[in-house]
C-alpha cells in the first residue's frame, strides 16, 4: 500500500470512529447513567427515602438520552463523506476524548443553532459581522462577490450569517464531529426546530433544579434550507481539513477579501504561522477580523508543539507580519457554549481586533522571536 493509501485508510477509520459516536451515543451515555444508578443503590434505605423522586429523575434522564440518540442518529444519517452510510461499519473502540467531543458538539448546537444561544451569538459573532459590514461591505468589490473565509467555523453559524448578508463565504473546519453536525444543519434540516436535544443531562454539576438539567433545546432556530437560492448564488461552501494545510497553499495567496476568526487563533500549534497564512491568503487591502481569548489548545498537551504568545506580543507579530491595525483593540465579554442557567458561569474577556493587509506591498520587519 502506498503512503497516500495508508493516509486515506487512516482518515476513513478516524471518520468512522467519529461517526460511530453519533450512532452509538446511547451506549456511552447509558453506561454513565448506570454508574449514577449504582451510586444511588449504595445509599442506605434512610438516605434513599429522603431523596424523593430521585429514581424517577434518573428514569427521566434515560428518556432524554433516548431522545438525544434518535436526534444524533438522524444528524449522522446525512453524512456519507467516504461514500458509505455514516456509522454503519463496526468500530473496535471509541476513545473517551471522542465521546466527550460528541457531548461538546451537542452543546455547540445550543451556541450556534438555538434560541437559547442568541445572547452568546450576539456577544461573539455580532461584533465581527458589524465590523465586516463597515470595513468590507458586501457591495465593495465593484460588482464581484466579496470573498470571506471563516477558519475553524465550528457548527458554521457565523459563516452562515455572513453568507446570508450576500458575501461569498467559505467555512473551514477539520473536526469530523463539527463537519457531520454542520452538514446536517446546512444540507439536511428541512424546517426550523425540527430536532430536539437535551444538552445538559450529561453533566450533574451546578444545576439549580432537575428541570434545568433535563430541559430540551430545539434546533435549528433558523433553517438554512430557506436560503438555499441565495447561498448557492453566492457560492457558500465548506473546506474540510486543516487550516494551514489548505490555506497555506500557494494557490490560496491573495484570494480572500476578508478572514473572520472567532475563538480560533488559539487552536494553533504555532500562532505565528496562522498569522502568516492569514496575511498571505488575503488580497492586498483585505481585512482580518478576530475575536476570542488565548486559551492555547495545546498548551498543556504533552508532546504537542505549542507557541503561547501574550496578547500584546501577538499584536506586535500581527504588525511585524505586515498588517495595519485599523482600530484600537476592544474587549468583549463572551461565554462559550455555556448553560445560561448553570450556577457556574465562565466569562472570557475576549480581544477583538481588526487589521488590514496594506494595498501596496510592504517592507517586512524581521520577527526577531
Ligand atoms: C473553539 S472552536 C470555535 C468554533 C467557532 N468558531 C465558534 O466560535 O463557535 C475552534 C474550532 O476550530 C476548529 N479547528 C481547530 N484547529 C483547526 C485547524 N487547524 N483547521 C481547521 N479547523 C480547526 C475546531 O475543530 C473547532 O471547531
């Protein structure tokens, strides 16, 4: 087998494992519920007697898991990225990390595609959209479509919102969990709120009430199928794969009018490389709009490269690479895939910056890192 064939097989096996998390979700979720039932059964009769309705609560969680399982199987059934029905191949073992990513994907549905996520989207996406409209109006390309790239687009709501405004948008994402889920929303969901998920029943901590833990969320709050004519006329698309591999390519040089990143730059092994790739991919005069924290994803992963710059140093790199800052740095308080009813709320003070690639070629300053 050639190296390319080896790589294709490994990729297909990886896809299959992720697809299996969708179709095999109830097996994992019910295992966790069994542990809770066991813990309850170990209590003394007196203690159990004081926990009115607890056994029924666990039964209600089981029904919620059943509803999630139905929804996730439906979501996965839309993807056949490797030419066969998703999740139909047997899988030897799914890692705990991939089960956990599936649970995060369910929470990501709340952020991107539910009424409950509206405030979070207002905090995170709206500043980027408003800035894009201001600095690169959809009509600014003299009759051509304005091309916008959204790297690490997660479940694609930001990319979709920009496309809805008449921009020609490409989302980029490398996680199969995200790609399977976005594919369903963008290409398969036929009407608003056609799918019910119970996103909070996997976590037992910080709920104010049983009802909070069990509550359902309906998705999608807006149905992309209703915009199919607009989206196909502007060429809305998804580029599946690693951002640097896909957009660091010489064919991508000077192709984009705008790059919009939200909670993305800190996913880099080497954030300097991300800045360079974004700079090269932009047309002269193109803009990069970024909002997010610096929660470097690989900072605590053994054996993984990770360059962790402070924000002021990142901004110096941005300028040394050749960008001009177009406006003073701003701060935005944002939550991320949060449960608004939880007793624990994590709020990021996100950096929001807007920069431009000069219209004329620039004399670069050595980075001196
Ligand atoms: C923190 S999430 C943010 C998602 C989305 N932008 C949002 O604000 O909801 C970062 C996303 O970037 C994706 N990602 C991370 N590294 C990537 C890479 N090298 N190429 C493409 N996508 C990547 C992850 O899979 C994840 O969906």
